[in-house]
C-alpha cells in the first residue's frame, strides 16, 4: 500500500484550520452557556434566599428564630405569628390605607404619564424639547432632596395625617413620561398620518390608535407604579402618625417597635402579607412587563 503521507508530504490526520476554529467556537459557546446558567442560579439564590428566609421565619416559634446554627426549616411550625401580626396593630386599617393610596396614586400617575408623553411625542408646540429635558432632569434629582420643603408646605396646609397630604406630593410622573414617550415615538408615522387623514382628533388618536399599540409598555409602567407606591415608606412615615392614614410599611415599623422588643415572627408574617398583593400582580403580568420594557426603551 502506498504511503500517501510520504508521497504528498501532507498529514491526512491533521484537521483543517476551519475545523479547529469551529471546534474552538463550539467550546467557547458551551462555556458561555454554562457561565450564563451559573449566573442565573447565583442571581436566583441571592433573590430567593432572603424571601425564603422571611416566609420560613414567619412560621417559627420565637425560640427557634434565635437558635444557632440557623434553622432553614421550622422545627415546630406555627401560625401564631400571623395572628399576632393582625391583632397587635390595626393591620387591616393600614392595609386599607395602602390600597386606597396606591390606587389613587397609580391612576393619577398613569393618566398623567400617558397624557404628558402623548403631548411630548405627537403634538407640536414651542418649547417641547426643553420641557422634556426638564422632565428628564427631574429623574436625576432624588426625592429626598425635596422632603423638607414639601413637609413644611403640607404642614402649613394642615394636611398631615390625611390622604391628600401623602398623595399630592407623590403624584409626579417623570419616569412614566419618559417611558411612554419613547413607546409613542416607536409607533409608525404612517399609521399616525393615516388616522389624522381619517379625521381622528388628538384624543381619538390617543385612545383608538396609539394606546392599543402600546399596551405592553403601559402594563409595564402600571406594574412599576403600583409596586413603587405600595412600598413607599419615607413620605408616608413623615406624614402619618397612626392608622388613620398610615400605610402598611408604617404599620410594620410600629409592629417592630411594639412592646420595646422586636417580635421577628409577627414582623415576618406581616411582611409576607404585605408582599402578597404586589407579588400576585407581578407574577400575573410579568410577561407583559418584560415585553413592554424592551419595546419602550429602545427608541428615544
């Protein structure tokens, strides 16, 4: 048999350069995929571990909470923490206040955000770009900077311990205006012009054309608004002294400071009850939220 290697001087067992590159790319892609899965698992653990600890602790008896090493599962599960959480403080009064304040604030912010974004994206008027720059600049200013001036003004108006004292100063909507404006700008101009040629006025154009094409972004904006207002703490804490207007985060603070010691079982139980409403809303609409954020944040 003729030795082809000796005759041609070429090693037939050696792989072509393209094969080596493909193999290297395959290993690189596999490594990236494995690294991605590892990252997902780590992020999940960082997020889920505290939530799991809160839920588990809410079912523990008080001596089991302070055991060393820590118990990741209650040795003697009990629901006494939930009973104490709802009876030691006027929990349902705080819950009612949170629902009312969150609902009013969310509706106000969504309506104002949609209308202002529509004006800044599809209407023509002098100073439109300057006004948008001012709104964007408001996003850069932390809310805590205006707390002192707002507190003085609300106190002079006699609005402490009232719903309006909490709601009106929080009704600003810079983020929603930015998000919805980007979404409205992504609507094809041909559709807008066709609707105007058909005689659609500004409100009809918004309601019949623009909003139906922007539902994912609107849902994302609505979820973010509801979650933020439900968890708002600093301003309601400054404005309310008791359960007449205080929200759930304020109730949790009073529960934690009750009797001079912290009863972590009831505190964790109340935390679980406070998380459930927004968690259910988020899980039900999370797909629309992700779609809305990716659709409304790419065009400026």
